[in-house]
């Protein structure tokens, strides 16, 4: 009888054992939190990149289908946490009919555009988050990338398949390669790289931050 009672007394966990288990779980969670936060931040950076990549592919396809110039307008900004709005991306179609060469008319026309989509990064209307932003634009200069000190980048898509870039308003539209920096509040930048042939990809480029 006493043996059975002693066995029942040993069936549960003591308070000390429970405290040890809770402490171990807390240490594991604390160790995993930085990695989890980093993964979330990288995912938001990828989402910002997709706000650029998707309109670029759509503009490229629509330009050939509609036989008219299309434009992707990208505005850079600080993150919402740092007083900006994170930047935004706008897709628009030229409205003056057949424009087989963006550089001849559409590229220098600031008014005759029909906005198709607009996507913001941060603030209450944003799609991604307040700790990431479209931060900077770069243009190829020989074997290096040079930052271009403008707030707006325009990508024009000819029906022919060519992509022309305009850094800021009032400048020439040229066939050029470029880079757009996606910046988190903490950590290294990632990049969207585009070419004059119309390709675009999300990547990391050494030497740009």
C-alpha cells in the first residue's frame, strides 16, 4: 500500500523541473528571434523588389501587345520609420496612340499618360512595411556602378522590345543598364538590376550599398 502511494507521488514534475524547462525554452526562443527577424526583413525586401519587377514585365508585354509605349515610374524615399513613405511604383500607358519609339515622343511628354497601377511600399496604404524602402538608383559607368542623385527613375518600354531609362525629369532617355537599391532600416541592401534589353532580376551586387 505504501509502495503504491510513493509511486503516485513521483508521477508528476516538480516546480524546479518546470522552471528549468521554461528557462530552456526561453533561451531557445531568445536565440532564434534575431534569425526570425532577419528572415522577415529579407522577405519584405523581396516584396519591395516584386513591386518593381511585376510592373516591368507587365509593361514589357503590354507595349508589344498594344503597340504603344509604356512607362514604369519609380520614386525613391526613406522608409516610413525614418520620415518617408518607402517609395512607390507606378505603371502607365501612353495615350497618344501608336508610339513605336518611346524616345521620339512619349519619353519627353509628362502629361499624356494613363495610370494603370500604383503600389506604395510603406505608410498606412503601403503593401509591404515601414522598415524598408526604395533607396537609391545607380547607372553603369564602365566597369562600376555610379549613384545618380535623383528622386525619380523612369523606365520606358518600346513595342520593339527595347527599354530606355530616364534618371530624373527633363533628362534624355537612353538605352542603359541600371540598379535600384532596396534598403532595410538595418542590414545590407539588396538590388533590382535592369538592362536595356528589358530583363530585370532581384539580386545582390557587391560594392553597392
